[in-house]
C-alpha cells in the first residue's frame, strides 16, 4: 500500500536555487550533437513549487502507484490548496490513515484507485471519514 511518511512543510522564505540548464534538449533515443557548456540557469523553487506556502513534500512507501510513475522512496510535491478533481492523484486521509491514490468520483460514490493492478481499489463507504490532504503536482523520482 502506498502510505505517506513524514510530510515536510517547505519554508515560504526559500532562496532561489540556480541549477544549470542545458541549452538544447537531450535525446532519449539516438545521440545528437550537444553543446559543451550550459548557458542558462533554472530556479528549482520556481520550477517545482507553484504555491510555496501551501506545498509539502511527502515520501512514498509502497508500490500501489507504480503505473502512475510513483515508486517506493520517491518524494511527491503536494499542493494543499488545489481542489481535487476526478482523476487527481491525492494524499487522502481515510479513517485517520494516510494513503496516496488516484481519486475517482463515480455515480455510486468515491473510489481511491491504486495505479497497480496487484492492489485493490478502495471503495469509500459513506460512513468512512475521508479528507483530502492535498493534490500531487510533481514526483521527484530517484534513478
């Protein structure tokens, strides 16, 4: 099951983190000629966080979201201010337990869907206590 371990709040007072940005796209298929140097810089705070005051990073434990590209040990950038919609990947609190799942809103009710066929979907009973902690915006995947 994909549970969340220790949400960390990101400080609103982050200083820019400039990382070199390649001047050309890098081919994932056949090699292409590339520049010998990097000219521009990209601010990772600006690139990763749309709303720094409502953003947290959570570390994932488990394999239930692997087909969504979210693996064990990855960190998710989660925006607590976004409105969850059908199909959003959310951090849900179900009866006091944190989990990461795809939110499905169906005519018969709410389903927390795993993106791994070996894990069952969770059909949320009407009597359950469900809240959405936040909506995942980015996955920081380890290679």
